[in-house]
C-alpha cells in the first residue's frame, strides 16, 4: 500500500486517518456522503449465500469458527471518542439487523454481544426476517437479571463480562464469577467466563470450574497500572496493547481443554492498516489456538466488505 492514501477506495486505514486529521474532508474526497455506506454506494447485485465456514462444537450447537463481535455496533472503538461516535451513528437498529442477515449470507452463523436495547431490537428484527443466527451473550448481574437476557435474546451461551471478571479477581471476589457460572447453568444455557488475563483463565481451569467455554482476549488491556509499572517500568496511556500479549494468552489457550473464543485478534483495529496485515492476524490466531476454538472479530463494513473478507480469511486459515 502506498503511503499516500488521499486517493483510491476508502479503507480501514483511510478511516483511521480521517479520524485523526479531519474526517469530513477525507470522506468527501471519497465521494461518499456521511450517512452513506459502501454497499449502498456501489449497489452490487444480490449474491447467493456463501458456503459455510469451518465449525466447532459448543455443547449441542455447531458454530462457525469466525463469530462476529459486537464492539463496533455498541460504539466501543477502543481508539477515540470520535471513532466510537462514528460507529454508533452508522449502526442504527435497521443497519444492525441487516448486518446480522449479511453475516449469514457470508456463511457466519454466530454473533456475540452484550444485552443492550439496540442489539435486542436488531436481533428481534433480523429473526422476524428469517435469521437463524446463534447469539452468545456477555453479561454481568449489574446490568439486569439473567431471566430478562434469556427472554429477550434467547442466547445459546452466557459468559461473565471480561472487564468485570478481571476486577472481581483482583478484588478477591472470584467466587462471585463462579456463582454466575452456576446461575447460568440453572437457566439451561451454556455458561462461561470472559477474561483479558491469561492467569485468570489458567486459574479457573486449574480449579476445575464447570464452564462450557472461555472468551480469551489476545491483549491484557485490563492490566492494572501498578502491574505495568512493576513489570515494565512504565504505564501505557489508556489501554495497554503489548505485542507479546497474544503469545501469553495463546499459550494458556493451548493448555485449557475447554473451547476458547479468542477476541481482539486485530488489536482493536491496530492491525488493520492493510488487508495483508488483517489476513496475517487471522493466520496467526488460527495457528495458535486449538482446533476446537474460534475467534470473535468486530466488523465495520462501511468502507469495505469486511464481512466477506474476514469470512474468506477464516475459510482459508481456519480449516484443518
């Protein structure tokens, strides 16, 4: 890719540059209006459903090894307030519902997100239009009762929220997370825990927690400041993304017998400066996790068809 991105198709790189250096002008140069997405601008002919992706087993469910993440839909960019607002404005309920249908057309059969008003509405709308997409929910009890999650979203699995998990473990309250796992099982759903810390995942496995699956972040972004200072002699601004973190987490993933869903394999967009870099990240992830594991990837398909591209990378590198 040339270092001059002032012309040519709008890419993930151009979007990030637009956020830093005055996005409105860059978008205007591309010929896209603010409210217009790439699919609408190009108006491609309707395509037939793509072949299914490689799959894994989660309890009684057969799930594609590529699962769509929800952070772009929720406006959680992990980059800047402007990027987060941009995502929120793009992902209306209607666009989110269409996004879910587009996932299935590309061969992806699962979506992971929190229990929130917009995904509830979008999932309901998509299902009314024939979607059979499996839903995996991240939750903690401060956001509401489990009964409401099951009633409104009918998830196949509910996992304890990763950031809350890490805080409770640091505070000596891991028992609250364990109780959550048991309560989810009482609801008749697959139960698991998400965490950004390899040590937390290893501890739960060593203690024999009755989880059905884990969500395992490639980057320990909840690493406390005092731990950063002690181990590295410095503290990152905002969230720490360290290059060696994926090796630490995947070493644990390989030892844990339960299925693991690896997330942030693209470092929250930091590995998206070119499609070659994106594909390399997919290849690395699939080479470092077990055959029984999958990856969760957030997608923002406004500028290029990230759903199709990521599905192809999963087919190419996630097959055994």
